[in-house]
């Protein structure tokens, strides 16, 4: 059924319904709503900002980079190729058809964070006042397309409008980082955009392409990776290269966070076997777990913050992955264990001055049982905020309740938007600021905090906490 209602944003969205608590939440939110955005982990291509190329159409900007949208559309039977999955470019007719499909399925996003973000984008950024539907789809498409044709909607202009003070991208260790160099050397660009060292596939010798990856790593580092010592030297070289280009962190996502320490001879033996394609699954798993400890060791030397976000069964739908590649939404969370798995790493480095380890999860059951107690003891450990699958209002509320009672606010990371969807960045940060304001308002209402303390905390969550955790 076509809706005749206007698309509007209620000023009290996500605030508590009880009037007195809501008033406190409003005052806290007013203090942070317009503060600059700090985004220490995300996936926006730096090329967009370096080249400042106009965005082509509403679909390629708002739909195609967003795997959250792909997930639900695919679940409703929409063919992925119809919405530009896998980076396949759509012509004008195809892009318009994809947008129509999205609008026709608008009801399927009710109650999801995607709905919250997309409403914010449509209204705040593009001035859309019609509710998406089959009937309104073309009008909305044309309105957004008209905006995108103007200079005010080019990537750099939107960066200014969104007031993104700091933005980290995610980059391959062999990347030459030329777009980051271009941005850093441009005096007209006033924002700080930095790379993030993402070495996952270079730490997994069970991959069929591991020898080719080692060759690429060696070439990038100008180092012989034919033996284990050269491999470590090449990784250290590329970490320094990234840090010299502004990087503040390394990012790691494996099936688990089990860590162990191999003696040098055993690590060399497995590495050599992997280069020959002769290492067993048990050996390559042990090597990968050993390399997480090595990454922590290097972090204590070069100062890069280490972030871990394990526990996702990637590319669960093999047929879709073969057709469209990774990052199209068919990743599924798994249960996780941190306490025993990280003990070898934390036993060596958990008390090391200057080492920062940020632990993310998509398994909510470990927040109060494992992550908060770890962050509540080890100086190195911080709890990453909800992200990917649980960056939703109810999950964020549960996170604050589960973690704060053991670790407080100041052992958490600050908000992480973790997105490829550039225009959703301000919407995601706004959601977080509203929810934190609401949570703190409840503490004030229960006389557990004074409003002055709540005000200081909500500002710190947006400013000093992410700066401190990520050493900005």
C-alpha cells in the first residue's frame, strides 16, 4: 500500500519516552549533536576524496556500497546483480531499476538501523520529503540525482558538510597509499584521512595464494620474503610505511582470537612449508595464531593500535561469493571466546605501556562475561563498541548496560561506524550520540550520576575517548 505520509525525522527519536528523562537526554544530546566526527575505522575509498569525482547516481552512492541493504533485499528474493552487488557498474536504466527495487521493499527495513540511517540520509542530506515506495521511487531518484550533479554534493564538499575531522580507511599492506599522499599534500584539504594496516591475508599461510601474497609483500617492502626472518622484516617495513603515511592502527579479523607463541625454528619450518604448499591445516592455523602475537609485539615497538574483530563466518553463501565476490553481505556471526584465547598475548603485552588493544565482537554474550572484565583489568585492553550486525539501537543499549558496570565508559573505544556507505557516516554517529545521551539520562534519573557528570561523559565519548584510544 502506498503511503501518503511525509518523510520526517522526529527530534526525539531514540530518546526515552518518560518526559523527565527525555528532557535530560535532550540537554545531553544538544551538547554533542554538532561536534566534529571522529571515525577511526571505516572503509570509504580514499580515491573518492583524493580525486573528488562527482558521485554518479543515487544507487552507486547509497545502495551499492552498503551490504546491510544487500542482505535484506537478497533475503526477500531480489537478485544481487539487480542492485549492483560486487561492484559491477549499472547503466542509468539499471541504476534506476535498482532504486525502484529498494523503494518497493522499504517496508522490509522497518525497525532496522538501516531504516534509521537511510531516513537520516534522505531527509538531512538530500531534502527528500516523500516516503520511499514504488510510486515515489522515480521522483526521489531524480531529486537525489539532481543534487549529486551540483558541486555541493561532491565528496570533499560532503566531507566538509559532515564535519568529519578524522577518517581512517582500511588498506592492504602492499598498497602504495598514493591517494593518502595526495590528500596529505593538498593544502586545500582540511581533514585528516589516514590508512589502516589490514594484514589478515598475509598472516594466513593456509591460503592457496599465500606464495603470491608473499611475493607481493616482498616487492612492496623491497625485502626478500623467502624465509621467515625476511617475512617478519617485510611486515615491519610496511607497518612503518603506513605509520609514516599517518596510520594509527592495524586491523585484524580472523575466525578466532586464539593466540600462541611458536619458537623461531618451528615458525620458520611452517613458513617454509607453506611457501611450498605443504603445510597442514593444523600448522597453518598455529602459524596464524602465532602471528597475532607477533603483530602485538610489533605494535609495542611502532605504536600502532591493534584492533581485533573476529568471529564471523565470511562468505557463507559460496554461490553468491563466486558470482559477486566478498563484502556483499553473506557473512554470518559465530560464537566467540576471548579469555583463554588471548591469555598468551595478554600475558606478554597486556601491561606493556603504550600498547592499545581494542576488542570488538559480534557475539553479545561475551560483553559482560569476557570483554568488560578484560578491559577492567589490563591497561592495554579497550572494549570496541557494537558494530556490524549489532550496531543497532537495542544492541547498543544492551552494550552500555553490559560493559559499563564492569569497565565503565573510559575503557571503551568511542563510536566506530565501520562503513563503506559514505553518506551514512553522519547518520550512524548521530544514532550513537542519541543512544549514549539516552543511557546517561537514565543514570541521571536514577540518581547514579549528576547531570554535570553525564554531560562531561557524553562529550568525552565523542571527543577525548576515541582520541585517547587511537592515539590521535
